[in-house]
């Protein structure tokens, strides 16, 4: 089992300051929201077609990427707080 201190250091986004991690988290949440809004727009405003599916797919990719990035930086915030930075 790895050393707890090494694990916390690894997951704390390379010792970045909290405000930088939080800025990246907010940016990721914004990307997620844009993707979710793009999916909503495609489903509610565009006629069923290949164009609608492509726009929804782009929204899904943005939402997944933004969600994953936000999750990683949220964990980095938690671990930086646990480390007592």
C-alpha cells in the first residue's frame, strides 16, 4: 500500500495553490454547463435530423470532458485541504 503522504501529494495537482485549482475547477464546470446546454438546445430547438445528433454528440463530449476535469480538480481541492496547505 502506498504511503499516505505520497498519495496526497500526487493527488494535490502537483502542489498548485488552491486558487489555481479552484480556477481550473470553475472553468471545467463552465465547460460542463456549455455541453449540457448544447444537448438541451439540440433536443428542444432542432428538428430530428443528423445535424441534431451531431450537435448533441458535441455537447455530450463537452459535458463528459468538463465533468471529468471538474471531478479531478474537485478531488485536488479536497486533498490539498487534507494536506493542510
